[in-house]
C-alpha cells in the first residue's frame, strides 16, 4: 500500500473521529436541529410568497419567522388570559359546587320526563340519582390530583428556562439560514458523492422532500384550516373566545392521537352542565362533522394530492409512537425519522426498478 493510500485512510479515520466527537457534543441540540427542519417545511409556502414579492431571500426568511413567532406569542397570551379569566369566574360563580350539580340534575330530570317514556324515565332516574353525589365530588378529586402535578411541572419548566431560551435562539438561526441557503447546501452535498451514486442520492432527496411536505406542510395546513373552521363555528354559535379556542383546535388537530375532540367535547359538556341542551348537541354535531369528518376526508386528501402518498399506519406511528418514549417533542422527532426511513426505502426501490 503506497503512502498516498495510507494517508487517505488515516485522514478519513481522523475526520470520522472528529465527526463522532462533534455529534456527541451537539447531541443535546439534536431535537433543536430537527425542530428547525420541521419549521423550514412549515415556512416554505410563506417564504415563497415573500420571495415572490421581495426577491430578497434574507428579508423573506426574516419576515416568515417573525410572523410565525408573533402568532405563537399571541396564541399563548390569549390562552393564558382566557384561563385566568375563566378560573376566576368559576371560583366566583360556584359553578362546580354540589348545589350546582343538584340543580343541573333537576333540570335534566325535567327534560327527560317530558321526552322519554315513563318506564324509561323511571329506570334512568334511579341510576342517575344513585351517582349524583359521587359526580358532585369529582371536581374536588380532580383539583386534589391535578394541583401537585401542575406545581411540579411549573417548577421544572422554570428551572429549564435558560436551556429552552438557548435552544430557541439556535432554532431561529438554523431556520433562518436553512431557508436562505438550504438548496445550495443540499446541492453541494450531493456533489460530494461518487458520480455513479448521485442519481440515487437525488432521488432520495426528492422522496424526502415530498414525504416531509406531506407529514409537515399538509398536516399543518389541515390543522390551521380546522382551527379557522372552529373559530368561525364557535363565533356563530356564540361561544366565548372563539378565536382562542380555534387556535387550540388547530394545535390539537396536528396530533392524530388527540385531535379536535379534546376541545369540543369538554366545551359541549360545559354547556350540558350549564343546562343548555341545544348548544350542547349543536357543538357535538359541529365538532364531529366540521372539525373531524371534513378535515380528514376532504381537506387533507385534497392538499395531499400533489405530494407523497403515505399509508395512514405510517402517519399514525410517526406522530404517536415517539410521544410515549420522548414526550411531546416526539411529534417532531417521529415524522422526521419515519419520513427519512420511508424516503430511503422508496429510493432503493426506485433504483432497483430503474
């Protein structure tokens, strides 16, 4: 083996060692990098609009990021304000007291007596009255269980604020520069591969772009449209804070395991407890049809027509399975890793067929 060959092998081994060391030093920021990739795909449509208007990549990237962070801040402030106001109102009104539950039970009993046959009403009322006392104790039980958990999570969140702030700064910078120079970086990286393998790498990147567009952009767009539908519907139905609730629906719709039912079912039950049967039934029907059936069967398939087709099982696994292992950040890590493996699989299949 000549000296040149030995030098290449030694240099390659040294570079690989440095690469492993670099990965180790940045492992705590892996989720931050994945979050940046996630944001890049979400911001691509907005970035394209600004670029068509300004023809300036730096300005387009900056405006895209600013708009998203302003919206996130507005949503967080709105949700916080609503929670503070409603908790204060509930404490003042005593809506969760046992007397309130007794009054609600009486109203439901009057309605059931007029709507149901006598024998059905007699049978149902005996069962309901048996559990009224137990149901009236539920708020106290929930409060006793939830308050220590909330206090512990808030303390943990406060202790991690410096790290979270540093990660947020890195996410902003990564997203900003990837939006500006992402295509050039990918193109130069492809040129590093052997000429006979470049077609395979380019095909892999095309599949990856199409899959990530489906997993991120399409799902995010569907979630935002669901949030808009929810805000409009809640506003028509006279529900307080319709735009804040619409934003919450959009957030939960992005996670298949949760979905908009996490919002509209408790909201419907709230009006049931308040004795408003009409609004209770209307919100249930509106939530089921407009926030679940239409987005899943009309909006999402239409948006996904021009992107990669992904089996629902893969999508469900990508968004739900990692949550049980790494927490809520799995919503970002899962689709990123599953999408990468699916793109590699499709690239290999395409290479064999060609």
